[in-house]
């Protein structure tokens, strides 16, 4: 996925007034930009970098789900 695609998804979430989706996408975009700055590719963010960050978020969310008690 590209950074532009993430940004367009966030804009669509804002238009639909979906605050939760917008907040998550905004957080992911911020993280992608920070990682891009660290790797000196801020102006040209490769898809692999975006995919790397998305995979990290997926693992983090899966860990949260797995550690959450069943009664929640």
C-alpha cells in the first residue's frame, strides 16, 4: 500500500465522519512518516516501508486481542 492511498483513505474517513477510522489511519501515517525520516527517504516513501509499518501494527493489535480476557 502506498502512503498516498493511506492519506486518501483518511480523507474518505473524515468525509464519512468516521472518527475512529480517521484516528487510526492518522496514527499509521504519522508512524510511516517518522520511519521514513529515520531511513532518509521522506520525500519518496517506498511501498515496502508502508507495508512494514502496517505489519507491525497488525502484530501489535493481534497481541492485544490475544492477551485480552475472554469476558471483554
